[in-house]
């Protein structure tokens, strides 16, 4: 039995079971029901916590008010800055505009299905974006259920659209001839004998290792062991919202942070070309054991914009199709698939948290290679 506190209210025990606690607020009675006194007291504490924050639970707090409060009071303390930015984006862009005016404790599954999920699909949003919005709302209701602010979670019954309803976005990558052309151009020299691109060999390193751009930018000299021919990858450069920005300040900042949960820390083995790329970069950039492999004059890491600008220049000179820097990573994966490297090994090299991600991203390439394999069988049987 819960410890009684003077002035905490009056208790009663209905014949049909359970416990009821009566408290007076502003001259009005408020009843808390539960299977035990502890449950009633917990509901009372949660009720009063909301009142302290200016939320009147009796008025039926809206989805906008509850979710915003949950996001700022609970998630902001637990999530990495980049993860919080993504959560906020889903909530501010979709959850609040679609469901914000509904009463949080009255919202039902069908309303969520129609006003959020279906609406996002009709707007042409990706399945990934829809899932993020659903997960954000589910997080708020899971917390509310745990703190007994609601009796059930309406998101549990909400269904995501079938993947078949979405057009599969094809990955962009370079074939064998294009990969060679890219590397030759990236490592070329000007007529003066100077290397044409300061970070050209950095591009080669990315192509030879399959690293994500954030992971490659975060490489420090202490992460590299040339004797063992490995790089340890455990951090990444990410873009976060500048929440203290004043007029004229940058709205987004870059920070170095540990890898997110979905990206595994790992050792990446270095081939001869990758070893040479590191050697060449060491001739270009000053060496500091704790410093970044490539860096600006102030010692800070290169930005995504700087890398992207050089990448585009290389594409233009090499007369290659326009694509993003991430195409280098896809090109590595495709080259490994074409070389008949086991998919499990490729997934490990890329740092995917689950092999299913590797299958999903490179499904079309894998099917094309299967077709080629069957043609070979046709010629030998």
C-alpha cells in the first residue's frame, strides 16, 4: 500500500475492484483510478506535472502540445543532436500539421491512418519518411502509455503502406571503365606539375574503401595503422541545426560525433591503392597524430560542400554523368558484387547494421548478376 501523505486527497475502494483517489483542484474534483494506490498516485503526479508546464489535462491537451512537450522535455536529453534534428523534422513537418489539433488522448488509429499516413503517401513522400513520422508519433504515445497519460497506444494499429506502392529509386554508380576514368582524373596534374585537385586522392580513398563521406572526413591519423593496413571507423561528421543562431549566423553546423546506431564501428582493410592515397594525402596536408587526415588551415575537417565542389569538378573534366558523392560508395559495392565477393563480406565492409540493408539497396544489381550467371550456365551445359 502506498504511503499516505497529509492532504493528498480521499481514497475509496469501489465494489467492482480497484482504487479511486479524489483530489480537489481549483474547487473541482479530479478522480484518479487504478488497480492500486501506487498507480493512482503515479497518475496524480503525471497530471500535476502537466499542470506545472501550463498544460491543463482536463481541457484535453492537443497532439501538438503533448508531442512538442515530449520532444523538448524527454527526447532532447537522450538523443544525439543529429537524431533530434531528424525527429523534430518529422514532427514539425508532418505530425503537427496533420494531427496537431486533435486531442492527444482522443486520437484513434483510423484518424492517424487517414490524416497522416495516407496524406503523406498522397503527397509523394517516401516510405522511409512515412515510417519516420509514424515512429515519432509512436514514441510519444509509448511514453504516454508508460507514464499512464493514456490507456492505449493508437499507433499500434496503424499500417504502413506496402513497399510495392513506391517506385524504387535506382542507385547511381560507376562501371569499371568509369571508375578508372574517375581515378585518373582525380589524381591528374596541371601543366605546372602541381596536383590538379587538393583532395583528389581523398576521392580515390573513398572509392577504394566504400566509406560514407562523413566517415571519411572524420578519419584522424590515429585511426590509421599502415603496418596492419587498416583504418578504424568509429565516428562521422554530421550536420546539425544551430539552435543558438543569431541573425547572420549559420543555420546549420558540422560536428564530429560517434557513429549512429545504424552504422557499425569497424576496421576497414586497405588495399595498395588506398595505402597510396593516404601516403599522397600525407604529402599534401600537415601531420598531427590526433588531427584529421584532410583538414583546412585551422586544422578543422573539410566540409561536405568542399568535397562536393571538388567531386563535381572531377566529374566534369572526366566527362562522367552527374551524380552525388555517395555514388563512390555504391561504386565500391557494385565492384565487389561483380567480383563475386560474398554479400555478407560486402555488408561488413560497408558497415551496414543488417545484411538485409545490403540486399535491399543493391537488389537490382544482384538480380542483374544472377541473370548473367544463368547465361553462363546456358553456355556450359
